[in-house]
């Protein structure tokens, strides 16, 4: 079991032939980051490319491709009000929306 931090939920991150279910719940970004990333003790893999968002989360930016397994917990963080073509250099918790996604086998 690991925590995977994403900026979107790509279906191709699920295992090939996946026939389980996923649970999705929107939550407070700061609370979930503190609880699952900083205090849970679970391994954390981040796929957040945006430097300002990664900095707020205390993670390094990463552009890899996510792979999820049954039992994993994904945290999807997005900008609450994205502006196409604008580079956001500062991000606060109020600028984010968050969802917790549980991958059930």
C-alpha cells in the first residue's frame, strides 16, 4: 500500500485488466496532505509536475507516469481555478481542491 499524489486521475494508471472498484471523496487539501503524506508513515510517490504545488506539499516535482495497485490511495490535487496559459508561481491551500481515491481489488 502506498500513497500516490497526482494532478489528475488517469484510468491507465490502474493495473491492466483491473476489475475492482474505486472510491472517490472530495476533501480538504491541507488536512489530507497532513494526514496521508506527512503523518501516515505510508510510502509516498508524487507525480505533481507543477513546481509551486509540489513546494507547498513538501515534495519534489515529478513528471513520471503513475501506476496504481489494489490497496493504494491516490490523492488528486488540482488548482481550484485554473487559468489556461497562465503560469502560477505561488500556491496556497485555498488555491487547491483535493480528492482521495481508494483503489479496491
